C-alpha cells in the first residue's frame, strides 16, 4: 500500500525526525501535537490554552489530509498531571461531537519542551 506524507505550515513543524501525519490506504496517522504556536514555535501557557492549541494543531493537520475530526477513530491524550483531566475533557468537547472517537488518556512524567498535554489521532476515511 502506498503511503503519503501530510504536512502543513498551519501546524508546528516537526521538532524531531517524524512527519506531521502519514496516510496509508484509508487511514491517516497524526503524530503527537503539543501546545506549540505554529508561527512562533513557542509553547502557549496554561493547561487550557495548551489543550486548545493541541486540538487546533491536530485540526490543521487533519484538514491538510483532506479530512476532519468527524472521521477520527482514536485519540490518545498524554498528561503530565492527571488532575488536568477535566479541563482537557471540556476542551475536547469543543472539537468533537457524539459519537465520540475511542480514546485513551495516559499520565506521563514529561513531555517535549515542558508541555502539559499532547495528543495524537488515528483517522479512518470513508
């Protein structure tokens, strides 16, 4: 199966040896996004602002792949403090409607650049 690389300047450039997303067949795998502003490449401040920026970054990559959050099958969220679970849940409801995608939330010790939240997506295209 052929694979294609998805990239957009509307989301932060990769800060390591990876692509923003890879499309294989009818699936699109979006790399993890943290709360980096795509213009300044600086981390926004606070858990709510970072969560919003994460979803905006993921949305930009999904749109570059020709799709939307309506097609998301699975999301994985990484939090450095699980006390922020409720805030991230509330922000997520601004971007996703029922029926919600499958999801895992993982508590981690650290994230790149001192981020508080990161998320990645798997999209299955119709």
